[in-house]
C-alpha cells in the first residue's frame, strides 16, 4: 500500500476541474505519459478514491424549472432520502449534523408546494422552501488530505498498510494482523452462509 503522492493529488485536482480532460493533457501537467496517468487513475478507482465520473448540467439552460433549496425536519431521514434519490428534479441532498435534510432541486414555479408535499406524503415532517438566485458547484480537492480507513478496526491506513481484493471488492487495512482477522472472519461467514 502506498500513500497518495503529490502527483496523485494533482491528477485528482485536474479531473475535478474537468473529468473529460485527456490523460495526455493531464500527463503534460504532471510530467507523466498518458498511459502512466491512466494507470494511476485506474489505481485510484480500485482504491475507491475515485468513485465515478459525472457531469454538472446547468438545468437553467434547459429551462428545467426554478432552483429551490428545501429544508426538511423529519424523523424519517432514510425514507426521505430514498424518495429524493428517485426524484428527477433533485440534484443534491444533504443530511445535516442536527438530523435535518436539505436538498437542492429545480421545480415548476407554480407547483413547488404541491411537489414538495407529494415528496413528503406519509412522512411526518415540516419544511421550508427558499428560491435560489444563483448556484455554483466547484469541486476541488485542494487543501484536503486523503486517508484510507482500515476495514477491520477503522484506523487510518498508512504506508505500513495492506490492500487486498476479496470476492471482487477492494479492502484496505492498517496492518497485516487486521487483514488476517478480517479475512478469517469473512471466510467463516462465507462457510456458514
């Protein structure tokens, strides 16, 4: 297991700015060949650091409704999150430390209240709606440090750590003993299933 180096962080930063940037262009920025950048991106994906590549669609250009920020207080957070995940107008969902839910969406101006109430149907909740004048999404990794977490004990994985693939999933461990305990328990569960 190796730590992320400055080159990995710079590659992540460049991909955060534009995930469609060619690897050869990224390679010029970081002093590597395109295939070397591709190998690093593949390793970052296998380690679970890069989960997917996506696009940021400016729905205002598509006339897809007015932007709203909706705050919800409810005890049924998981149920609400599932509904929001399936709602096309919802772009971002946030669960706050206080146990509330906030989400950003684009809704028809004349039907915002009706739409929100349909999302909350059967859920005991209170909500407020705020019209958003401007929204900006600027993904960045600048100033962040990445730390992998041990799948066995939850400690931070450093250069002494281990990485293994079990049944197609990648797991990270802080030490060989955590890896051994995890694999042993995993195999026991597998045998008893």
